[in-house]
C-alpha cells in the first residue's frame, strides 16, 4: 500500500444504481490511498431509485460512512451533481457527509473550486428529463458494443456530443474559476478525464466510473494528477447479484451503525 498522503482525492460520476457502475473498483481506490480530504464530485448516484443499488454499491456507501467518522480526521465532501440532486440531502444523513453545490478550499497558496459541471452544460440544465433519459440510453447502448451496425453509429454520434459537451464544460469552468478568483477548477459530469490550462487557471475533469476508463484525481504538493484505475484479475468475479439488496442493505446499516437510527425503517423498503 502506498503510504503517501494526498491533500485531496476527487472522484465523480460513479452512477450507483446503474449496471455499468464500477463501485467495487472505486471502493478499492479509496481503501488503497491515503488522503486528508475526499471530494465526491457529483453523480455518485444514477437516479433516485435506491432499489437498484447492488451489494457492491451499498458497500461503497458503507465505506464512505466509515471514512466520514470524525475519528478518522478526513474531510469528506459531497458536491451535488445533476443526477444526485435532491438525493444528496438524504445521503448526507445516511452516510454522514456534508453536501455542497460547489466547494472551495485553499491549498499550497492556491484557491481550488470543485463543482460538478452540469451548470456549464446549458442543454442539461434546461432539459433535465431529456438529458437524464439520454444518459441512461447512452450507458445502456455502450454495453452492447456492436460494430458496423446502426446502433454503433448512433453511439459514435452520442460520443461526439459527449466530446462537445466536454469542451463546453471546460470553457464554462475556466470562466467560473476566473470569476471566483480560483487558480484551479475541478469538474466531473462529462465522464472524460482531462486537464486544460488557460490564462493561469487550471481545469481538471475527474472523468467517471461507468465507462471503460476509470479515473480519479489527486492533489498534493506536486500538483494535480489524473490516475487511471487498472483492472485486476479478481475484479470481474464479484459474485454480486441484484436481489441480494436486502441483505446488502442490512450489512450496510449494520456496519454504519444505522440499525439504531429510526430512519432505517423508511429507507429502501
Ligand atoms: Mn452529471
């Protein structure tokens, strides 16, 4: 295990509840790194339906709950995304983390801002429902992987839209940083990990955990780094099945000490 302690680790767009969510791998990243601050940069959930969460999804949440224990002395921050907007409040009680629309911190003499990024994607803000449907369709199509077929061409077109959105979010974020006197702006939302520097402002996107590239960011005295998670032999054999959710929820509640909470009865049933 790497004993290096990062100032901040940032991950976004895990889309818990989606079949393509790599919750197990994301949990590993959190367990195998040390950091003083964790920023969950939005769209940790795919939607408001907690019944879709698998055992691995609940385990991720259970681990967040553990990390947020004051004894650990780690600041865990949840920045709301467009998919987990509205759910964030409930989750702040369930996993014990504070929820922000955007989050700013000073480090190494620099002002850093973390904001999910949908704020800079006009289409998304004005047509939330269409866009949500579009996203879940995209995620589903991606699993098919059919070459030379009309669906594959549609995926290519959607990908092109994604790249355009990625540039749009970068431009909006850089402008936002300039306006708020920040030297670094961090976003998620586009599922594409990139870094861009313009006029002394650095923009970083943390990518996501639903596509083939699984990425996260770290901040330390060396600067900001984009990391790619490398798949391991035992990643595929998680033995997870939908339908185990009731016992997984019980495990989560047990580990997190939620069984003593009154709210337990009203969650996920
Ligand atoms: Mn988003």
